[in-house]
C-alpha cells in the first residue's frame, strides 16, 4: 500500500532526478533593451581553403544594472569567404576579390541580423571585491544550451567548454582538418560545422 511516508522520498527522488536532467530550466534571459558591449564572428579555416563563418557571439549589459551581463551565441547557415588571395596580382584579380569580399560581407550582415538562431545563453553578475578592489563574480553563473535533440539544457555553476571539431582530410586521411566547433554544457552538446568539401576548396 502506498502511504504518505512512502510518497515523500519518492517525490524528493523525482525532483532531484528532474533537476539533474535539466528539465526545470527557467526561460532564457530577456535582453530586450540591453546594451551590446562585445561582438565577434565565429569562424574556422583550413590552411588552403576559405574562411568559413558559422555564427556569432555577443555580450550584453543590463542598463538598469551595469553589473549584470548576458552572453548570447548564435548560429546561421555557414558561408565561406573568398579563398586566400593568389600571389599573382593583376587588376582583374584584385577587382574580383574586392567584389567577392563585399558580397560576403553583405551576406554575413544579413545572416547576423535576420537569420541567426541563438543556441547558448550565459548569465552572470559582477561586484567589486572590498579588499582587492578587483571585479569578481557575484553569485553563480547560469548557462542555457540547446542540446542535440533541440531542448534547452540549464546548469548553474557549470562552465561551458568549447572544443575544436576536426576529421580526417578526404584527400590525405592521415591528416586532420578543422571542420567546426562543439559547445559542451555538462551532458549537453551543440556542434557548429562546415562541409569539408568547401573547406578544401572542392566546390
């Protein structure tokens, strides 16, 4: 027979299990009206291929609390820059490279503004240490990461690690080339990658 005394331990167990799996994730931070303080494009490149743009990351500051910050990392459809410029310098090559670069920049701007999908949020606060007068963390860091099945994983006090993703070169299997980046939060993983054929200049 299921008694009240049996119910409490079962309830606590289920609650702890749910927290451990990150199923009680709160909503991602609302940064509407926040000030963008840092911005960087996420890219990879091989030795002889073009630079591949995979996404971007931006840091925001709360205007109502200058000690509160959120970092947002987003992905978009990967695009390639022009290949490394040829050592041969002719007016035609220079004009062609300049035109292609302007097209890539316009496309990149459009992707950043209109086609980006956030997959990682990191929220933290800072304070001034009274003894050292240095900026320190004020409380734990919160992180949200979309995992491989499209769900948000949430952790408190766990760092997000970033790993370079590489695979055997199709032309020289004994060598490896970079193809993307993997973001890891506890047991959640999110990978940004580009097609190796493009990285090798094969298409």
